[in-house]
C-alpha cells in the first residue's frame, strides 16, 4: 500500500460517515451515497498511487490535503466531521 492510500481512505470514510450515519437526508438513498463515495475514494487512491510512482512527496501531500479539507470544509451545508466531534466534546 502506498503512503497516500491511508489518508485518502480515511477521508472517504469520514465523508461517508458524515453523509450517511450522522446526517442522513430524508429522500437520499444511502446505498447510492455509499457507492458514489466508495468509487470516488478508490479512484482517487488509484490516481494518487500513479502519481506517487513519479513524485512520492507530491502524492502524499495531496492525500493529506484532501484529508484536512474533508475535516474542515462543509458539504451540502452539513457540519463537518470536526464540527461534530467538537460539539460532542464541548458542553
């Protein structure tokens, strides 16, 4: 497994959990969301694996950038995983 695979799979797992478990939409099909996020994460991991063969530092930096972006940027106006974690911890 390459150095960029772990952060990308973590970003995909966080996105999936945030979209399906923590804030499910009423009319959304969870299987559809799961397939979209799974395919996107797998394709991105494969692309970064290819980039890592040419430039390992760039691929790893992109993977960690994607992970941090997943933690900090809202998708569809839903709270980020980091916001959810902080709301649970703070009183």
